C-alpha cells in the first residue's frame, strides 16, 4: 500500500489543474503552428495566444496590449529592471525581495547603478515613508513586491504607487505570490510594471507575464524577431501561454466566488493547531497576508530536519524559497524582519493551493505536532525545554 502524500508547498510551485492541462493539450500536437506565421496553422495558434493575453489582462485589470509573455517570474522581473535602469540611475527596492530582483539589482550596481534597499519591520512590511525618503533626483525605478514569497505578507503597494507617481518615478511590483490569491488592479496600484508566473497559479512551469503600462519605454533583453511588440524576442511558448491564460481565467473566477476566503479558513485552522504545539509563532503575525500562506517557527529544532521528517511521513512543506533550498545561511527575509538566526532556521512555510482539502489540513494537524515533539526529544536544547 502506497503512502499518502499531501502537498503544502504551493508557494514553490503548484500542480497543473486538469482543466488547464486539457486546454493546453491540443497545442502540443494538433494545433502546432508558429504564431508568427500568416497561414491557417499560424493564425490558429495566434488566436489562442491573444485569447490568453485577454484572460491575463482581465486578471490584472489592464489592456491586453500591455501584457508581455515571458518564460516566468524571474524573466519578467529582470525585463522590468534591466529594461528601464542604466548607468547612473538610482533604484529603490526592499531587503525582502525575491532573488530575481535582489540579484538583478546587484548586477545593476556593478554596471554603475545606485540601489537603496529599504528595510522592513518585524511583521515583514515596508514603510512607504522609507520609500519616499529614499527618492533622489536620479531615482528611475522603485521595485517592491506585492506579497512576500516566504511569509505571504502583503506590502502597501497602493501607497507606494502613489509616492512613485508624485515623484514621477517608475514603479514595478513582483506580484508572483499575489496573483490569483488576492485581487489585482494595476490602475489602483498605480504601477508601471507588474510580474506574474504561471506555475504559482496552477499553470505549467516555464511561462509568465509582465504588465507594461502603455507608454513605458522598455529596452528588450533578448534580440531577434519582433515578438511581443519587440519587447521579448523568440517564438512564443504557445502551450504554456494557453495554460497561463486558462489559469488566469480560473483564478479570476475563483476570486469572484470567494475561494480566497475558504482557503484562508483552511490556512487559519492549520495555523491555529500549529500554535497549540508551544514554543511556536507566526512570522508576519498581524500583517495582511495572502490567504494561502503561513510561516511558523518551531523553536529548539532545525527546520530542515523537520521538513525531512514530515516528508518521510507524507507531508511536503518547505523552509522558505525553493530557489534558496540547500542554502547554509538563514532566510534573508526572516533575518531582515529581525529574527535570530536560530529562529529563522527553525521556521517552516506551509502554503496551500486550489487542490488542497479540509481532509488534508486534518492530516497535517495530526502529523506535525507529534513530529515536532519527537525532534525536540532528540535535540539537546529541545529535550531540556520539553522536559521541564
């Protein structure tokens, strides 16, 4: 008899939903044309790409012509930063950004840009006034994520968008962890650029999109054909784009139904049970968060040991960003919030997806406490505390 497996690491990636896979399937075979070809086969796939563009635009509250398809969130972030900033420009970002933004900023620094990294408070929130104070005469771009990938904490992007507009500075937000989980309206945010990724909303890996507000002059990163209005050269990944379009459609419908509220209820029930274990707490407690995610510390144990122990019993969770798994250093997000290194290393992220059920939450509630207790018994520090 095979072991039951429950997946609570949807912030890392999500399974492709059956209805999304079914939508993609014809474009792997029957409808195979190059979307740039003018004959029937090409125009058939071109129509599918444009339909997907409309669905993504509906999710983001923008015009279809403002959607540029990419290979994912990392490329979208990089295109936003490298497409606008050049030597002598000043960029403002935060200490908790995804490495797709942080490492891009580090490279831009080596190319002669100046970068200010604004801090966050203990709840993982950027203070918009810190952004305002960081603006200089040569500030070209502000890049602050919409929701953090480790804690799920939602940033005050509307206030930051207003500050950017008042200063006549471009504003980019990485919405990879927000899309499909909370409503997005680029007009309300006031951003000029916004990144999303397909595999975070039950579309396949390898496809994403960048919203580029009309009139924003963006230099391309890739050189070749005039695809995506000359912003992203290369033959389009039609099956992936079709999948992203369907995922965006389902995400919008889910938000209209209130699926985010039922997901938040599951998350909160799981979180409440974990906090009853003792010597635990929520990283980002008290701040607004996306409904899918909670980040909990379990003092006196190593987070990676707990991840492995839970996986051996059938529950998949993570210690933080999948891109950083295996890193020796504690999470840059949690340490930026002021957590001690040992507590940061003792923190786990539980992130739910559309496919997760109440029964799976019950499974986790039954499994995590006993696993934590066993690991604490094995830890010299934990054993001393538990044995009091």
